C-alpha cells in the first residue's frame, strides 16, 4: 500500500486547520469587499447577505410601526440606534455563516458600511469604530487571544530552554535563541497546532525581542532550591512583621528568626523549634540542600512566643504564610516552570497592544478597499458663482437672466437629480435657502394682509402659503393594504419584533409602561388611604369614645351597635371644648382624605384615558400576534391584584371595537417618499419665489418643471418609503392609487401660483 498520498492528505489538512485559525489581514479585507459587492447586487448570493437584507426589511418595518404607534418620543435610557439594531442582527446570526475569524470580523465592519450606505454619510474609521458589532467581535477575538497566547509562548520558551523535546509547530525558528540550558529536565506543555499558528501570525518583532530576553534571563538564572525557598520564607515573614505591636519593639530581628524557625519546623525541615505552637500544622517538604542557619538559642524567644501566640492577627497571617509557601513547587523544574509561566503572561499586554494596532490598520484597509461615493452636487455652486461673475463683468447680457438661470437650474437639479435624504450637502443647502426664503415669504404676506391697504392678491398669496404648508400633512395614499402588519407574517419571527414590543409596552422605559405604573400606583395609594381611614381614623375615634364614656360595642351580623351610657362626665356640656375638638380632628382627617381621594381619582381617570388612547392605537395598527401579546401583557400587569381588574375591564372595553376589525395600514405622507419629498421642496421654492420676486416667467419655468416631475411620479407603484434618518428604505409595491386630496391640493397650488404670478406681472406692466 502506497502511504505517500495519505501523508500528503494529512499534511494538507494540517495546513488548512492551521491557516483557518491564523489572522490574515488580506483575507479579512477580501471578505469585506466580497460582502460589499454582494450587497450591491440586485440578487445577492451569499446566505449571510440574504439574511441581512431580510433583517433590514424587518428593521425598517419595526421602526415604521414604532413611529406610527408610539411616535418618535423615546426615553434616553432605551433609545436604540441603527448600529445597535444591526449589532442585534449579528448577535442572532448562526456561527455557520462564517468559516473563519477574519470573515466574522470583516462582516462586523461591513455592517458599519451598511449604516453609512443607508444614511448617506461618509464611510470612515470613526464609522467602523462606533459600530458595536465590530467592537464586540474584535474584543471577543482579543479575549480568546488573551487566553491562548500564554500557553503558546510557554511552549516556545520551554522548547528554547530544552525542557520541551518536541518542537512546536509554529516556533519562530531563527528569531528566538535556543540555549538548551535545562535539557536534562522534561516539561509537559499543552500544544495545539491551530493555536500555535494563530499566535505566530500576530507576534511581532517587539514581542520576539521580549521573549528572547526572557529566555536568556531564565537560562542565566541559578535555580538553588534552598535559596529560593528561603527567599520565599523571608518574603512572607517580612510581610507578617511589617507592623509589629509595641510589645515587640526592639525585637524585630529575633521575631523574624523565631517565625522562620517555626515555618521550617512546620515543613519538617528541622526537628525542633523553640516554643513551637501546637496549633500550627506539621507537614513534610523536601528542599534539596536545605541547611538551617538560624540560631536556636535566643533569650528573647520565650517573650516573643508568648506575645505572638496571643496575637490572633499574627497567628492568622502565619497560617496563611504556611499555605502560600506550601503551594509552591520547590523542585528545580517547578521553579523553572513558574518563571516560564510568569514571563509568558508578561507577553499578553504587548500582544493586545499589537492587536489594537492591527485593528486600526484593518479599519483603514476596510475604508480604502471600497470605492468612495463621489458627491458632485456641490460643483453646481461653482457654476452659479461663475455665471454671476460673468454676468456682472464680461457677459453683462446675462445679468437680467441670472435669476432665471440659477433658480431654474436649481429647481431642475432638485426635482430630477437630488435626494436630500442621501446628501448631507443638499439637505443643508435647502435648509438654509428654501426654508428661510419660504419663511420670508410668509412674513411679507402677513405684513401685507394685516396692513390697512391689503388687496385681493395678498389674500391669494396667503391662501397659497396655507395650502403649501398643509400639503406635507395630506396622506399621499388613502390606504395602502401592503403596509398592514398582517402582510408581513415573517416579521413576528424576526429579532426586531421583540424590540417593537419593548418600545410599545414591554420595556419599563416605554411610555405605555410608564403610564401603567402610574395607574397601578394611584390605585394602590387610594386603596391604602381608604383602608387607613377605616382601620385607623374611625376606630381611633370610637376607641376614644368608649374609653371616655364607657360606651360598649356589639356586632349583629354585619351591623355594629354602640351602647352609649345616658350620661358621663365626658358628655357634660361643660366638656364641650374637648369632645368638639376631637370631632374637629376627625373632620379634618376626613376632609384631607376627601381632597386626596378626589385628586387621586382625577389623576386616575386622566391616566386611564391616556392608557386607553395608547392601547387603541396599538391594536389599531397591530397584527393579530401583536394584539395577542398586548392582551397578555395587560392581563399579566393588571390581573395580579383584584384592585386593578376594574382598570383592565375599562381598557379591554375601550379596545374591543378595534380588536374586531382588521389592522389598519401605516400612513404614508409625501415627505416619507423621496420622489415626493423633492416635489414638496419644489412647491415651497415655487411659492416662496413667486410671492417674493413676483416674476411671471420664473414662476412659469418652475411650474413646468414641477408638473413634469409630478407626472413622472404620479401613479408610481414601486415605493421607497423613508422611515427614519439612518434607517434603510422600506421598498414595496402598492396596488392603490394616489389620494385624490393630495392631487387636488397640489394642482390648486400650481394654478394659484401661476395666477398670482400673472396678476403681479400684469400689474407691473400696467404700472410701467
């Protein structure tokens, strides 16, 4: 039988295993690029990217429903960012998605690229370092290295010193000295080829220098077992005598000698020790070459012994010292091994520092491995500046057309080329130009309308502005069945379904949960106050009456009967100030309770109303599984005490009608769809420039461009819905048409703007 192929296969498998556990920056960078390229494909191939895209859709749904039901108000303690949510995605991934550590680290960094991609922000080192998934993955890798590295370095040092006969698989030949100083000894060190390869791949020259120095230091060390043992004893005795009592002042040397003799005796190294305490244990320890050099005779030993044995602290420290000394191996191999272990541990800190450098370098490699997004939109500002310069200098014929050119081109760019959600520059530009210009138009119009000389055209301008302000809040589609939660049954199995429940009602920081705690607190407080009135205030009054008058009580069934004597000194009219003061105290207590009770009841009704409104909103949009979980939460919270059940009944009654109908779809307003967002900005720009400049031809130019853009977007069935800044778009196909009211208001705005511009133009011509 030919054994050569079998040997080759074994060698090949060993190389695969070793390589799989070594850290390769190039491999990580390649994996990162692969993830990015596959993510950009319309039809991704990698299973982990397919899973990511599913989770991104669920993430968008989660944020959509959360904003629709609970709004954007969040407690700071519970606020979750998109990097946090993508980290949850990675935590939920099965390890089978990654075949190497490099792939896992690359994927965690890739998630930060996804964050920058969906938010339109620049992908840079800070983006990666702020990604929790990346930090957690790399920290996990570092933690494993912290555990594995010392064992690997121990094997290298032991091999260099001759203690280990078998050469470690990844021993850095030629980079470490091999003095073979202790080749006459044997030492067993755990060696894993994969771990050896992994640590070797990240061990740099600086660590090799430190290892070389450690090997030389241990090699040059003389392992005199007796001397080392005595050093240990000296160390522990110095610790015990570091704070001697006043009774032992001036007797420090004698005290130390006596303690050493007791320790020697406790390990059977000497047969007798002066005044050796019976409470100390006697064990056997073999210390080659040990000789006692401490005198057995000292007139102070008796006095010192009496003081020490009565000092509980010193005796406790002495017993602890015996344990510490006894735990050491005082054979030559044991001492050498202890030094090897100690030196190997010292390599962990510089190795982790190296890992930090690798992390920074790796982040840089990830950044440079992907093509940067080129945003050239800012170049148009240079074009505007050039046109203005030429119009004011060399081509003065352009001067009267500057406004048309700049506003017209910007409107064209805005409507057909820009995406404010993906361009921080465009968003900032429109925020500092269009919005202030629109506000200026409002102020001008209000000033004219409120003046005594207001005209019909001013009222027309006011109507135009009011319609423009209302347009963003008109529903874009009356109803989109595809946005019903029930259309996404897979969402209930996603990791973000639990996040939605937390945000809506499960988390202690959710607004609903806060209101529920307020409700139960009010109910409990009111019940306790009421019980206090029945159990303390009224009984105290009756007991006082019985004590002062001899009144007796009897109970017949559920009725309490009082038998008051016909007369008693307490009942004398002369005693009126006394008994009246007690009635007044009772009256004050009742009035205080009534005020408190009314306040509690008012707060209870207000809180209950808030809860009912919130609950109605939850079940209005919630799918059946979420409704069931919400009902279970209500019962779990309010059924545990009888006093809360009335509130539970009220809440269930309030939501009973909504529970019977199908879940309502999430609303879509124009600013939630990018193509209509730019239309809104175009409308604001049209209204503002029309009111401010009153230029007919400019208004016509803007109106034509806006209508063309509207026709292109009208009837659009495939929507990209903007959910929240930094959140991926929710992509879906809709089957319903546009809300007629949006179409009507939009059309009216365009028509009114042109009428306003025409009237202004006509008046300008007449006045000229």
